[in-house]
C-alpha cells in the first residue's frame, strides 16, 4: 500500500515518499517516478524513450509496456514486469525493514531474474518441467446476487487461524460483516467455521434468500457430502440444518 493510501487511512502522518520527500507516494511514484526507481529504469532502456516513458499516466504506462514487446526499445514485457515487481519489493524493504536499504547491482539482478523466469516458462510450455494440465486460471470478481437476495462471502486462513465474511445486498450495499480468531485448526476447518459464522450472521440479520461464495472447493465438497464425512470437523446438526435450510 502506498503512503497516499496509508495516509488516507490514518496509518502514517504524511503521504510523502520517505525516500526522496519530493512528491506524494502513490503507486506510480513507487515503481517509476521516485529517484530510486528512475536510476534503475535509466539503465534498462534507451535515451530516446525516456520522455514518453516518464510522462504517461499509470494505466496507459502499464498497458503500453505490457502489450508491445518493442515499447521499451528492445526490452520485453517480462523484463518490464520483473523491474516493476522488484522496485515495489525494494521500496517495501526500505519502508518496513531498513530505510537505508540499497540493492546491489539492481539491473544485473533484475535481468538475471527475468532470464530465469523466461527459461522456466519456456520449459513449462514444452511440458518438460511443469505440468500445466493440473492448473486452471480463473478470473474472479464479485457479482451481485439476484434481486431481493443477499450474498455472503466468507474466507478462512491459517497461521494464525482466522476467518471473516460479509453480507451485501443485490446492489452491493454493505449489510453486516465479521472477523474471528478461530484458534488452531486445519485450513479446511477454518473455511467451514467461517462459513458457519457467516450463516449464523445472515440468519440473525433476517436474510432468508442467501447466495454463498467461498474459494475452498474442498469445503464445498464436504458440505455436499453426507454427515459422516463432516464428523472430523465437529459440526453440530444445527449447522447442517442451517446449510440445507438456507
């Protein structure tokens, strides 16, 4: 999160970049306009590209340099991505670990990382080291429920174990939300406990037409299986009745 966003949330006392103190630190400043970032970019593309490169707004800058392999005068999109990623990561190191941190030979390091990534990706395409058939990319976005319905989104996490969820109506308006410390348990149980709390919250808020979204296919399969499959997760008959009723 940039200092502009952190300042808006009251997390820091100034939106300024703590590296150069010249400008507000938004995302574009971190990955391109800060003098630390510029010192890296200046060494990876030609002088003729500098004026255009540093004048574009964020979205146009990202799209133009990711879409066209020749946009940085011979620098491929993979190198562009690697550079922006490491500039962001190094900024976080300066911000949260050591404000005097300076990477050693950053351009050589970025190029080496890009080369390793390119080789790994090429090997995966040939099927020599990566089994891409086991992976499926899914684009996720929130979709409003049907008119008159409420949507419950829940999620659980481990290390430490916690869970959370929120209720929104068909217009996306916030109804209620929760977060909880679930103590120690498996990741699957964390997902199911978060769902349990979400269903109870929905019931108490009066929601009777409810759509539920969660990202754990294992948890979904357990809910759909007979009760014996769920005994290891210590769920009451009341919880199973609520799932079926809602």
